[in-house]
């Protein structure tokens, strides 16, 4: 029987390792990881249940100044995270400019929920650098507990889990103990495809694309998927498809292989490309695409 349960919300700027942290804490690959900023667009929940506790982790988009309506919607997920957290995990790293976070530092200093400040990527720093960064952050967030970690190398992740369990409020489970996330299977197909787009294309192309799964049909030995890559301009279509379709074929092959690992099943994946002009600034389209 669950005796402790709560929402632990992960926030921070882009490129500090939020998605890597979520995956490390949950023990499953739920969030896509690339070296590009703004990888996470949605609020993704990962659920960890023990014999007498349940932690609902929430990974939000990286904190940015919105430049168009899609980014405004992304920042609304961050705002939601401030309204329902039992514990905050505020993640930074040894390379981040502390001044970037002033607005959210002020918010975190005012929240009633406890805050754990995680300094990531300590495997790339000296002990003196880590201590100096911890001192600077203590001046910014004096009430926060500060913990140095490496999400990628799994350094101090177990300690963070132990501390979070201690901090959970009393309560019953929010989700079935067998459930790992609140997202449907189709969502993870779109994220897998989008990850491969982020890795295979440069400049603005990955940020101008959205992925829509039109068909997800699971059979006994295979899952048949038909998905559309949405782009903003006609000129981007040729870039996505590539010479003789090679670029799209490469993206599709990589996505299929990743999906087979994720679902542990053979995948048949069909990818198409469609132009939906200026979708990132269209409220109707953004709602249609789940924002």
C-alpha cells in the first residue's frame, strides 16, 4: 500500500541535462536527448513506484524567452510546473551562466515546496570548480538543498532518489503501480522521430517540424505506424526528403530501429512530409498538435 506520493517537477534552462536526469531517475528512456536546445516541447511525466511510495516526475521544456507562439505554449508547461509541485528539482550545470535564471530564481525563492538544486556534469569539473559554483548558487537560492550530480554518469542519482522519498508528503498513489508515464504510445513514436530529425538536420529545420502519427496499429508480431513530418515552408520539404529520398529514408530507418527497441517489437514505419505554413504561430494548429 502506498503511504507517500507526490509530484517532483524538473525545471531548468536548455542544455543542462533535464531529459537525461528524468531518464536516469525513472530508469527508462522516456525523454529524447540531443545536444540541441529546446529538445523537450511537452511536459513529460515519468512514474516511479516503490512498495510504499510513488514519485511522479515531470520534465518541462527548457526555460527560454519565447520568440513565437509554439515557445509560448512550451513556457506554459513550465508555469504549470510551478503550480502543482510537492518538490522542485532545479537543474543547472557547471557551464551555465547563473544570470540566465534570474526570473525563475525569484519564483523558486518564493515557493512553499522544498527545492533541490542539482549541479549537473560534475564529471567535467574539478572539485574547486564545483565548490565555487555551489557557493554562488547558495547565494542565489539560500533555502535550496544543493547536490552535485552527473545524470549521464549516474553520479549521486541514488542519493537524490533517497532524499526525494524522504521529502514526499503522505498520500495515496496517483497512478497504477505498473504505469511508467502518463503519455500514450503514439506520443513516444512522435518523440523518437523528432529526435532523429534533430540529429540528422541542421539549423532551423528541426525547430520548424512537428510529427503527427496518423496510424498506430498493433498486431501480434508487428506494429504498423504511419506518421507525417509537418514543416512550415515548401523549401524545407526538399531538405527533409533529400536527394532521391535518402535523407528521409535515413531518418525513417533510425526511427524504426529506435522504436523497435522502445516497444520491443518489430516496427513497420511509413513516413510522409507535409507543408503546414507557419504552424508554429497558429493557435488552431498548435492546439491540433497537442500544445
